């Protein structure tokens, strides 16, 4: 089964907790702190596997979760890092953030990999908090939470040439004749329910990849038939090849068919019409083909190649000409840099790191940084509570509460942690 799009929640592993411990050997004076750090949580890494051509292994999965790093221990033993979780996907996989729509990664080469969600760092043990003023701290951190995000994973096929055309114009037959691809072929619409890739080798020992893209009918971009389900696979192609039934086998007008497909391409993305195009005039062995082609050439000004996929006539010449064209067409990345997540993060740097609002009689504080601080603070330790309050002050939260009108004795909540505001 060809699965080319899934939506997942990915949750990297939390860091292990730091340890509070003290050195107490019999003959060691001033033993001091001896608690180790927690281990890092596992990353969620997507990696290209050339043996895959579908996302079927991810179908039905709602989330992928990493493991927590192990906790630190006494005797300065640091926790182990959790094993990273590797998710194998085909070449041509695009991963985007479902909430922002920004591209996280576009995996287009053998060996490509990308950390989609980073594991949390291990919490520090009390050794890390030792200072000259406080040589024996009784404070340690909980592990940092792993990153969590909702992502869309989709395949956009890596092909040099995309074959487009209405059903039954001969796309599957052509790709079966010029490559080793073996699509199912029959004399009815929508036999092909998934894209087919074929590697074409010319007589001059050049090669290129062709994709047979099914499902296009009038209204496909609006959801008719198979809809625009497979149009995304043409986005990477360098050359669009229109297969037109020049013999009017079903009584259709070849030029109208050509216009219908171009309109669907335009409705999906106007960028597609800027790609180089050719027309492959198929079924030239039929009675009306020559006359139809003569009329067609008066209206269409792109290169036209006459073939009969059934008899094989014209196929070798067409393949050589396509190879010639591809040598002159530059390979370009699918996405411009500004569409990638890492290139637009600067836009958010000036946003407030937290928000404060009132719910009934309780002040609520929200923000990634402050919520992470709460999760990593071990409130069973007085030193940890003091450190937490100092951090709130440095972040400006106390000043903001005062500006919002908070009064001494008001309740303030961050996640599940509540404390009393004092001015």
C-alpha cells in the first residue's frame, strides 16, 4: 500500500534527574556534595532509508516517544544517556511543523538525517551547585523535558520528469515501455492508484527518473476523483510531460484535455506552470491522430513528440530528446530558505517569554521557559525553592505581576504549582 502522508506527535525523552548525595567516607574530612547529573533523554531522529518508498510503517501511529535518561546517583555517578529513536523514511520525505506550517527538514539524499525533537538535558546533581559560599548544597535539578511537537510527514517523489494526463491516455504504458517499472494496466479509468517511479536509460547511456502521476481529472484540485492527492509529487520534477491521447480514442478533444490538465496544475500551484513542459502525443497509430495533431500544433507552442506507446514507435527518440533537455535544466531545491523553520526563528525572538492573565481569583503564568523551570525544580528542597524565587525575580515575573495589579496574598499558578504572591 502506498502511504505518502502521516501526522504524528513526536516526544523526545526527558533528561534524568540529578542526585543529592554527600561523601561520607570514614577518613575523608569535609566530604562535601557527591550527587551526579542525570543522563540526557533520547532524541527523535528521522533518517533516510533507500529501501523504503512509502510511509506505511508509520500508518496508524499517533505518537513516537523517546526514553528518559537515567537518574544520577551518589558517588558522583552520572546517569546514562538514553538511546536515540531513529525513524526511517524514504528519500524525498518532507517534515513540517503541523502548527506553524514551517518546513523542519527536507531529506533528499542518501544518508540524510535530522533531529526532529531534541531530548532534554539531564538535571544537575548537587556537585554542580557547589560554590565557595555554599560548599555543601542540598539542591539538584529534575531532568529537562524533551521537546514535543506535532509534525506532518509526507513524501514528495524525487523524479526528473513527471508524466501528467487524463486517465487512459497511456501514462502507465509509456513508463512500462521506457523503464523497468511494472504498473498494472487495464482499459478503465484510475487503474493506477499510486505514483510509479521508473529509471530510464537512454541508448547514449544517460539516465533519468520518471514518475507516472495518477488521478488527474477536471476538478482534481478541488477534490474530484482522487483529488490533488498526488499533485505534490510533481513539485520536485524538472520537466513536466503532458501525455495527450492524440487519437481521440474516447471522443475527446486533445487540446481541451491539455488545457484541463494545465488548469489543474495552476490551481494546485502556479509555480508548476513555470516548469519546462513538453507534450507527448500518444496513440499516433490511430486513424484520426495525424489530423488532430495538425490542429493541436496550431494552438500549443511547447515541444511535441509523436509516439505510439503500444507499438513502441517514437519512444527511443523521445527518450533521447528528454535527456538532452534535462542536461540544460538546473536542479533547484524544492523550498526556498525562508520556508524553513530554522531561518525564521529570529522573527519570534522579541516576543515575551511568558504571559500573565487572571482566571477567577488566580493569576496564571504561561511560557515555555518558566514552565520548564517549574518542571526542573525539586520543591522538596528549601534551597531549590529559594533558587526558584530568585529566578522568577530575574525573569521580571514579580514586576509584571505587580504591573497587572497583583496584591500580597494572591494565588499564582504555573502549571500545577501554586504559590502566594508577596510584594
